[in-house]
C-alpha cells in the first residue's frame, strides 16, 4: 500500500489565504500609506466609497455615547453640539499616540477657553490603567472607553492614532489617519474654531 504525503493545509487553505490577502489589500486601497516625510506633511484620509458610511469631510460626525474614565459621567457626542470637537482615537500602548499627547495638551490648554472639546477614545484597555496614565500625565480632557469597539466600528477606525476635527455644527472638517505634527493639529483646530 502506498501512502502519499500532502501538507495538511492543502490547496484550499492556500487559496483561502490568497483571497484573505486580496481582500485586505482592497480594504486599504486608496488609503494613504506612511511616507518618509509623513511627519512633515500629514496626509488626510482618502475619501471613501459613499455607500460605506465611513465618516468623511462634510458629513455629520456619527453620534455615540460612552463613559468618561476619569469622571464616570456618560458623554454623548451630540451633547457637545455648539462647540468645536476634536476626536482622537488612541491607546496607552501606542508609541505615536504618546508622542502626540503632549502637543495635544498644549493645544487643548490654549483653546479650551474658546469652547474646544477634546474627546479621547480609548479602545479595549483596562479603565484603571487609562485613568492612571491620563491623571499622571495631566491629560485633563474627556477620555472615554470604547470597551466593545462599537465606536471604533462606527468610525471605521482601522489604526491609531486617528483624528477627526468637527465644527460647532457637528460637521467633520478633517479626518487624519496616523501621527500628526503640532503644526497640522493647530491648522485644523483653527479651522473648526472659526479663525
């Protein structure tokens, strides 16, 4: 009796892997990738298919309701209408986020007297860890926990950091994927503050 050996994964698994790679490639096609000078010239997120529902410039920011990790208070995005809002998806383990946070603090301190609301959306981390991190670093803006990643999914967030700048009427004026320089942050803040 002759037994032929074949890899356990077989041709169907290889085909499945190829399909997965092609789908992943299609999902990010049209999105800007990192470039050597991306820190000098941040690239806004590419427009998405209008049928996808992904937030984009000119559309109302999707509403959400999450608990603030520091106060325990429930924060609803639509309750901030009438104020310019900066939404930042981040995490304590994200190195690019840690680079941005001190610049964000400086700008928040500069503009909060003009009504700026800064909402940090942390995903799936331990609330106690996030609370300790933000309090130790003096990050005193709204920090909400997206434990079940519903807001991440609502905003089609595939990576962090991710920034959205929303004007006082609740309309998105800029969407950025990846690290932003202080200069880029200030430019978009100026736009939503009405300067």
